[in-house]
């Protein structure tokens, strides 16, 4: 669509700390088959509702040696990849970044840029180590994790809470901390309880870390789900809010704040 046309013509630009960093890719396409390569690594950075269609689309460049890594929002993405590409190596990952599309081909990043966590549960493979080195060499801060399920849930603790509450209250992240701290604390405890039931080694220190992280970003910072609601676009409500309600029912955990927010947002 508009992104493809803009990037094909002008390249892609990232606005960070008052500077515009632009690059003109050698080739741009919305069909991976056009590249006619076997990829070393495929990073899945789509919205959650586009993940399954992306799996089919990217298949032509996936060989038996291709490493697959989801970086999108949500905590069940690696399982989806493993189910679809049964014979491939699948790691897991999460990216911490506050950004949005300013206009086609232009992305605005707030804060210090991106921080990526990638890894596996247990020993980290050589292919994951090589990916980490490649990202670091490009200037991206990277952490390699041998307990990636827990680390992915640590990010999810942040984005699930903030995406839900910014959308529910129609206010930025700073306002959630300042004006709705009681609801923020309650929903974080609900998500933590579900995460523990799902096998993540979370503790109450992780809740403190989330609140500390949010306080460091600019007051007016939005979440992508809130922006999608405001623009009338498709949202990741099911991945970021509904998932907790669904898993809470499976584990018989009470999540009243999340349930209330989810039911209201479903009606939008």
C-alpha cells in the first residue's frame, strides 16, 4: 500500500532525537518471493492479527536452516511459528521501543531507540548468537536470554497493561501513571498472576520495573493500540487484552480490571 510506494520512491526515514536517519533499500516488495533468496533469519514484526498470513507469505524464503524469530506484541507468537514451521529453529524475542508511523515511509521514535531481547529457554544456539551480534553491529542494543519465556512476559506485562489502559481512558502513558495509578497497579497484578500460571518466572519487582519504565518515557507517549483505536484501524485488542481474559479463565484466575476494560473496548 502507501508504505510500499513511499519506501520504493524515497526510502525509509526514522526520526530519533531530533535527527532524521534515512536509508534507500536496494529492493522493496510486499511479496518475499520477489527476493529469490533463502533467508538466514526471518524476523516477524507484524501486528498480531497479521502474523498467520505473514507466515504463509514468507514461506518462499524459508529453508530448513532459516532461523525464525517473532518480535511482535504478544506472548504466544513463538508457538504459532513452531506449529507452522515444524522443522525450523524458532527462537523468541521482544523489542522495547516507543514509535509510530508519522507518515508513509517515516517512523518517529521517542526515547532512546530500540532495545531487543532474543533467545531461547536453555542453551542459546549459535544462530541466535550470530543474530545478536548482527543487531549489535547495526547499533541496536541487544540482550541474549536463556529464559526467553520469562523475558517476553516481562515486556508483555508492560504493553498489555499500557495498551489496555491508554485505550480505555483515551489518555497517554504519562496520564495513566499520574491519574490512574490504582487501576495500573491492579491490572499489572492480574497480568502477573496469569503469566505465572503460564510458566513465566515473574515477581512483584517486575511490576515496579514496569512503573519505573513508564515514568521515564515522555508524558504524552501513546501506545500503538490506542493510536489504532483513535484512527479507527484494526487493533491488537485480542492479543493484548483478550488473551489475558482467555488465559485467566483457563487458570481460574480473577481479572476484574482487565475484563472490564476488554468488554468496553470490544464495543468500540
